[in-house]
C-alpha cells in the first residue's frame, strides 16, 4: 500500500499511472498498460518480473503493442531460415516463454519453436528458431499463444498481444545462394542508437569460418569503429550453447565487454561479403556483395555512470539517510542540456523487499542547461517508500541511465559500481551493519591479536564481507590519513578480512602495542568500534643490546602452528669463540614461554638450541642478543589437504578441452619444499552445467597458513616469437584470497574457482594480459649443480599484506637452444599492472586497492637431476637484464654415506652467495622416525663455506638425533635480510634468492 497523496506528483514526472517518487514495475508494482493476459492499470501488479537490464537497452515511454514481423509480407524464406519479431523497446525474455505458436496454415500442424526465443539487438528482436526445417512451398502462421503475457524489460505488459502476428511463406524452389532476411538497425534508418548492436539474419545456415571483420565489415564515417571485435553467431543457451548460424551480431565493445559509442549523427556502413571475403552458406553458395547503411541519432547515451560518493560500489544506511546524489551520469557534448527540458532517466533493478520478485524502480531528474554531469538522488529515483525503506531488498542492484529530450530517448548505459574492475558491476544495496566475530585468521581470538607478520596487519572475521577497516595503534600510528576510511586489503565472502597494515616493522617483544579498530561493510555500514585490543607479534629476531643485567639472552618459545607459548622447553646455550664450542648453561621456559639462558661474552657467537618433547629440535648459530623468538614445529605434524575443481564458462572461440591446453593451481600454503604449481587433470566439458571442468588435488599444504589460491589456463604451444605472447599464452586466470587456514590434518572442502574473468583476446586493464611481457636470459649455474631436470618453472609473484608467501599471479615460459641459457617470457592479468604508462593506462585495481604491493616479481625455479633447487626473483619494473641463478649450498660435511660422525658435529655448506649479498643459511637433519633438527645461521661473509654446529645436548640430558640421518642445506638472500629486526615469516617472503641442496644420508654411529 502506498499513500494516495503521492499521486499528484506523478504529473510532474510525466509518467502514466505511477506512484511517485518514480514508477515501480514488476510483481507488486504499478503498470499503466495491460498485457495480453493479465491486464493491469494504475496500482496493479506488473504483468511480469522485470527483465535483465543491459547497456544498450531501450526504455520506452510505454511498452508498445504488436511487434513487427521480419521478413516483411511478400518475402519468401528458405526452408532452413529463421525469422524475427521486432519490439519497440527491450523485452523480458522470461515473459516470452511459451508465448508463441507456429502452425502450418493449410494442415494446422504445429511446429515447435525454440522457447523462450533468444533476444538480440539490445533486447528488441526476438529470434524465432524452428526446431526443424520448414517445408518448401508451405505457409505458416505465427500467433500469440492464449494466455501469453509478454512484457518489456521493466515488466510492463504489451498492449493487445493477442491473436495472429503474421504469416511466413517458404520458397518452393530452395536455393543455395543465401540472402539477407533482415538487418538491424534497418537500412536507411536515420536515428539509430549510438550503442547499437548490429544484427543480420540470413535465410539459411552460414559457414562460421567465413565471418571476419573483412567479410562482415563495419565502417563509421568511412573509418574503423572505436572497437571492432569479430561478429558472432547468436547462441542458443543451454548446457552446451549451440550457434544459430543464420543470425549474426556485432557491437563496438572493448575486450572487457564495455559497449563503446559509434558517435553522434554518424553514417555507419555494413559491408557483407565484399569481393575476396565472401560469406558462404553451409549449402555451398556465396552471398552477393551487399551494403547496408544507417545514421546514429542526435541524442547519444550517457558516456558513463557512477555513484559519485564513497562508497562508490554500494548503497548503505548513510546513503539512504541523506539526499546526496546516488547516480552521476556524464553526458556527451551532443547530449548536454540546452534549456529544452532535457532529463536523465534512471532505472534500478533488483529484488522486491516485499515479495522477492524481480522489480524495476524508474524515475528521472532534470538536467540544467549546459550541464555535462547529470545527477539523480534517491528520492528522484524513487528508491524508497514514504517510510524511508527501499523498495529493493538487500543485494545487487543494477542501475541504468539514459538521456531524454522531448520525444527522443537514448539507449541505456549501465552504472559501473567498481571502476577499477574490468567490465560493469552492479551496486550492492546493504542496509544491515556487520557484526565483528573475532581476530586472527580463524576469528577465534577475542580481545587480542597474535600475528607472525611484519607491521600491524590486523586479520579478523565478521558476519559478512568487509569493505573498510580503520586501525589506530596506541603509538599514534594508523593505516590511513586522518579522516579517511581505508578499504581492506582483501576480504572473503565468509567475512575473513585483512586490514591495510599499520607500518611498524618488527616490534619489541617486551613492548606490545594496543590498537582500536572500526570496521564497515562494502556499503559503509559501521559495526561498533572495537577498542583496547592487544597486538602481539610472534617470531621476532630483535637485534640490539642484551637483556637487563647483561650476560643473558631473552629467548621466547612458541608453537609454530598456534603461536601460543610453550612451557617447559629446554633452552641450551653454547658459546662459539671461533676456535671452540663451549657449553654455557640451560634453562626451562616459563608459562609465558620465556627463558633467559647465559649469553656469550667478549663478542663470541651465542648458539641457542631448544628441545621439547613432541616437537622438532631447533638451533640458531649466532643468536641475536636482544631477543630471540623461536617457533617450534610439532614432530610429524600432519599436513592439511585441499581438493577441488576449476570451472570456466563455454566461450566462443576458446576450447579449453583442447589438447593444447594446460591448467595449474598455485596455493600460498603449499610446502616450500614442493613445486609452487599443482598441475590439473584433463579439462572436460560438463554437459549438465555447460562449463569446462578440471579437477585438482588433493594436494597437501602447510596447516594454519593464510594464503591465496590462483588457477591458470595456458597454451603451452605459445612460442617465443609471438609478438602477442601474453594473450596467446595465458588464456584464463582466477584468484581466491584470502584462502583460510586449515588445522593440522584438516581437509578442505571442494573449492570451486570460477574462471569468470577469461583473458582470451582481452585487452582492458581490468582483465587483460599486461603489455609488459618480459624477455630475459637465464643462465644455468655450474659446479656441483647437476644437469637440468626439465624446463625451469616461470612465475610472476605479488606480495600481499597478511600473507607470509607471495601470491602467484602470472605464468611464463622458458625457451632455450642449448640447455644452458634460457630466454623468458611471462604474462599476468592487468588487474596486477604495477606500471602506470601514462595516457589512458592506469595501475591494476589490485594495486590501487592495496591488495598487493606496487611491484611484481618474476620468479624462476630450476631443479637438477641430483635434487638440488635454485630459485630467483627479480622485480619487474626496473628493466630486467637477467635472472642469474645461484649455486645451491652443497653439503661439504658430513660426506654422503659416511659413518661415525657422532651426535655433535659441524654441518658445512658451500657459500655461493653472490658478491655483496648476505642472507641466511639453514641446515636440516631428519631421522628415520621423522624427527627433525634445523639450525640457522646468518651468512657470516658471503664467501667460502659456512659452518653450522649441532651441539652435544646429550651430555646435558637432551635427546639428540642419532642413527641414519638425512641432511640438506638451504640459502635465503634478500636485500632486507641483512641485519636489523625481522620476523621469521619474512625470510621466505622477501628473499630474492633461494637455493636448496640435494639431500644425502650419513650415519652418526
């Protein structure tokens, strides 16, 4: 029920039979004109739910009446032809289901039609596709089926949609020479839409391979159109879309699917089958050269439409409580107001709050003379009722705008809710504030946040996807400038979010900070502020002076998976003066996980070892004197596992089930010892869902790790010589982040990664292959590194706050002539573009949103036949000249298959660090039962050898590894790892070089 006092305001809008503000169409709304079945009238329910709104749609003053039948009377069709109905405005395809019947005019035999008929030409033409060829020499009558209730895109019923529509005559002398049944816009039309979709209907099936921009050539004022994709046959939707090769469509769309204007009052010519580029029929005949022409109208569609005030992608409670503009449309010069009462039409389509049906809310606003930016408020759109409640329920709402000047109307331009994302996105209507659940990647921490990440990176969970989070530290630092409400780095639909970091670096373990946080959803509905939260970092290596009282070390021990303190761990302290390793003492950790064992004196190195039953052993040779936080891993902790599938829609021109297709999944939670890429199984067509499907997994991953999952479809046959290597190689990509942690031994549910952003032939910044394709030499190291095993893996990585390991966002290939030197090319989506090249170029939206740092890293991984690995990362933006892989740190002692080494010895690794670079070495021992002992040491000099000492803990009551042991060594090098405070999580995250030796065994006995 709506108040009757609103009715006089309808006259101000000039819209018949509508409530104001605006008109409401669809179930429970008003509809001035009745359809063939339901009637209607002011205040009555719309005859049908509102249809799908698209850029290019036509919103007419009224829905019109009987459509025009093509072909026109007197024309003869071929038996294999299709025909069409042209409506005055865009239609709702759902309302046409079951609306038509085709009957043999002589025998009254019904012929079934594709139901519902495809809607093309911006929703104005319904294509009638018989299920079987029609009989030569026969006539057929097309009629409205009794009870048919056709409606336009707003849900308004057509006037007089009853009875016969027209007659179709079939030629008695079938011909293989094709002809054109109808073309849209019509030949000679003088006021076509500037966003028009061109449609050509032929009288018989055509040969698909003949269609190109040469055989189906569109010229605008004698020149090329603003975009010129290849024409496509109309596709019958279904599990496997079937092309209707009698009907072909074309529109000026960029690679992201954005419709581009053909201009104002511009002559457009369509040349079909010119000499040398003939269009042939399946039957073998060629279409004679044929030209059609039309002129675009003087009133173009708005150039763009956005929500002008933050949040730009959603409508929340703040938007509904003010009368600030909800819509801003940019008008072209030809469409700007000239004082003649020009208006901006606005439509919003979504789900009815009252009954759940699809409805459209329609309104308009006046445009001031000479105005380029037209605005419409929520009240002008009629977005809410007299009580302030929106007619639409929470959820996605599509907005469209068009220009109105007298009796002239332009086509619709959809509002783009997310400008940084390729394509056009709906706005989110959200009137429910979020509820904060807890901190940490599982949302289980209440009143505190424990993190193993550098800086103050706040992770948490809420009841819905979070869009904004303002974090303020007790030291005055915050994650945004004063007055701004920063977007989160990334947020999942399950409510897991990562806030923009507060840049603090590694914190003093004895000086924890407190922070306040205020979160809001994507519509800027705010949750209650959360105040006084303790922020604690775990895994800090703090450089500086010793603990109070000197002569002691500060050692904190935590569980590496839970980050909780471990009580009762034995901390051994040894001194290395360069000539002798001497025992200093032991101490047990207290309830807080802290021990203060003796420190070395006189500048000697401290060697700290930690042992706790149920956990692997840990040592650091050259422990920092200020503070050392050690993360112990449970012995034989079970890995988590994930399995799933990747699906992609069926797209014309891209066969993902081809043998020339490879698929990969990358996961930031994979074990560092394994390949970074998980190959998928064969891609198959799922006929039930009409998608390509590729299964992956189960694969194992490190538990309790926050990460990101990405999936790739590549063409392995792409060659080094291709100038368009990127778009020919990387065909599809998707990213799922944040990927939540799983507990030890946990199994992830099947995760579906939909490849919605297909990159095939894409070119826009939101979904395109970036133009920065890399070609660089890569040299195989010599020495103890064995022969190369296969081809190097080439990846493109992006670092993201909150993730310990970079995201893999692109792939590449290595090309070689001699198995010694490789040339590398790589490709990645434009969403991760880190280079602003000027002009119309811009940074990728993932960079602008802060989801990744403003740099990409090219990564090459190579394995040799001895099991050694070498990996290098190089920044993309600085102009790469090479990827020099380093020699893995081979184990010089103990030698392979040796025995009698004992339980205390030096592990000697070859130091092949590049000159001028320092980093960290790690040695790893594993016994036959799976118990490990890892020892770390900062690179002392970058040359020769590095010695890591496994101390004699058995003499102090400890249980060392014994028997047959497996050993390997590792090296990490990074420009930010050379001294200063850091966290263990940063070593693998920021290293530019990582190398691992092959493993061998020896016997301590």
